[in-house]
């Protein structure tokens, strides 16, 4: 009995055994999403998506802008080339309408043709390089544009720093033109151009009308007669005997009150003073435009993928 009681007491003091619970039901396994591939880009909700789209949109905008602008450049170059060739092959008609000498028209035709060819070349390289994403063409475009920009800066610096020397050389050249101006017969091409300058600027000689009298001829010689292009009102010229659109030759009977009083050096300075803002504005605009195109072309070169097989298939 005592053993039973002690055993019962021991059972009463020990805690009851835990009741086992039924096993918990686990949720069925779900398929994990596939990791995103690099070429798919970040998911739409990812903040990095907008950051990755910005370079692509900038690249597309740069390509579109460069293509459209150089397409306009190509068309402008074609017009300049056509206009230059038209002047070159039909100078007589332009001379009759504008009253300009043939030599000046020939120089302008060469200038228009040269500028047109360079503009067409730049437009072609920029258009095709941006459209087909060809780095070689874009690098050529960048190189030619950089050379033009450097040449413009160099010419501007030389003209500004050597302006006194250039003015002296121009004065000597004009004096030689005046000294060699023919007394009879049609004047040469340089003399016709100087006649046009005097008529357009309303001036006579480089320093003044006295330049036409500084010769070694006798006082009564016709070599001392002033040029007809120095007259305010075109008078019958000694070569043709009729009032032409642009007077040539010398007019021995010119009255002093009919002669332009100022020299062409003063006329050039007056023209520059009146148009200084326009000239500086045009130069700055061209320079800023070239800088913008240089940056866009280099941006495309650095960000385009070098997929040459795709480029060759596109061609």
C-alpha cells in the first residue's frame, strides 16, 4: 500500500504529458518568377526604368535633330551650288541687271560654288551618319566641322591682331590700282571691281579724291582725270560715251561738287560701325551652331553601338 501511495504521489507531482497536435497544413509551393534578362531592361515599376530610358530618348532626339538639320544643310548647299553655277555661266545677264562688273560676278560665283560644295558634303555626312548610325561618317563630319571652326577662329584672330598691317597693305594695293587705271579702252577686272566699290560705298580713292591726282603725269594730261565711278551722278564716260549702269573710265570734265568727298577707308570704317552688331551677331550665331553640332555628333559617336553588320545590312 505504501508503495502504491508513494507511486501515486509521484504521479501527482509530475506534469501531464503534452497532447500531440495534428500536423499543420503547409501552403502549396508557388512557382518563383524568372529573373529578368539584361536585354529586357528593368520592370516598369522600378525607379531605374526612367533613368535607363533617358539616355535612349536623348540619343533618339540627337539623331533626329542632326538628321533634319543636315538635311536642310544639304538642300541649302545644293541651292548655293546651283546659284553659283548660274552666275558663272550667265554673267552677262547678271551684269546687266545688277550693274556689277564681270570680274566680281566671277569671284562671287566661285565663292557660292565652294560654300555650296562644302555645305553639301557636311549635310551628306551628317544625314547618312545619323540615319544609319555610321561612326566613320560621323567622325568625318566632326573632323571637317572642327577644322572649319578652328579656321574661322584663326582668321578672326589674325584680322584683329594684324588690322593695322592689313589696312596698310590694302591702301598700297588701292594706290597701285589707281596708278595703273587705264586712260582709254575698257578697264581691267581689278579696276572694274574698284569702280564697283566706289559706287557702292559712295567714296573716291582710298584716302580721298586727291589719290587720283597723285601721279607723275603733266597737269594737263588726262591721266590726272578722276574716275567716273567717283561721281555722285553717273556722267557719260570717256570710254563708251554714254551713261552706263556702272561708270568706267576717266572723266576729265568732272566738277568738284559732283565728286564723292570722302575716301573709301572712311567709307569702310563707316560701314563697319553701322553693321558691327549684325556682323558680330552672325559670327557668334555661326560659332554657337557649329559648337552645338560638334557636341551632338560626338555624343552620337560615343553612344552608338558598334554593330557594323547591322549597318552594312541597312545600306
